[in-house]
């Protein structure tokens, strides 16, 4: 009780100090117009409109990721431990042909109803956004033709992931053998 009472007293003192230092109220009419003219905004919230905040529309690849991948992998490429982390990791897969294939053959990519062009654009965006530093220096972006060919194959996700990670380790393409470890590896 004493601690809470001290907190209340401190808050009251701070408020009193603030009001004593506040400028005198003028008799001018109060308007809803801001003191400065904020640029137009497309944000419907009144508070953010005052600041001039603008929200840019998502790019098509970002929207495809949001609609098809974000629910599991998270908006920043990181989710729960049962789901593979994309951020800072997915680019390693693009370092070898087997990994490049694997990214197009995981079920939610291979079976996605989006066009091959959209999947290529989304994967290129995803790699550049979440894992640019892990991409090979000579990375070649996916094309719609490549995606069309790779998405036809059906894989055993867990077994293929293990094989690709082992190939990355053997090729010394990972900073450490456990760089792509998933805490719940039995799921993948």
C-alpha cells in the first residue's frame, strides 16, 4: 500500500508541475484543425490522420506471402518453434540446387493455387526480404518457367529437408551444422 501511495503521490506531483508550467489558456476559439497542416493520409484512424501517417499498399509478392505463408511463418518470417524460421535462414537453401528445388516443392508452395509467375515473385521477395545475407553471391532469381517445372514434384518434406541440410553441411554452405535445426525436428 505504501509503495502504491508513493506512486500516486509522485504522479500527482508530476501532473501539478505540468499544469503549473502549461501556457495560459487563451480565449481564442478551439478548433479541430491541427496547428500545422498535415499531409493527406489514407489511414482512417483520426489520431494517425493528425500525424500524416501514410500506409503504402503491399506489393503483390508481399500480399501473396501474407495470404498464404504468414499464418504459419509469421509476418517477419519467425513463428512458433514447431514452424521453420525463414528469417536469416531460408537463403541458405538457395546455395545448392537441391535446396533451390526443395523451396519450390514444400507442399504449401508446390500446391499453392497462385500462378507460377506469382510464386516466383513471392519467393524472390521472400528471400530478399528475410534472408538476403544468406543468399549466394551469384543468386539467380526464380523464374515462372523454373517454378512450373519444380512445383510438379511431390516430396517427403521431412526426409528431403534432412537430405538438403546434410548436403549444405557437406558443401560447407552453413556457418554451423545446426544452423537450420528445427527444435521439433520430428515434424520436419
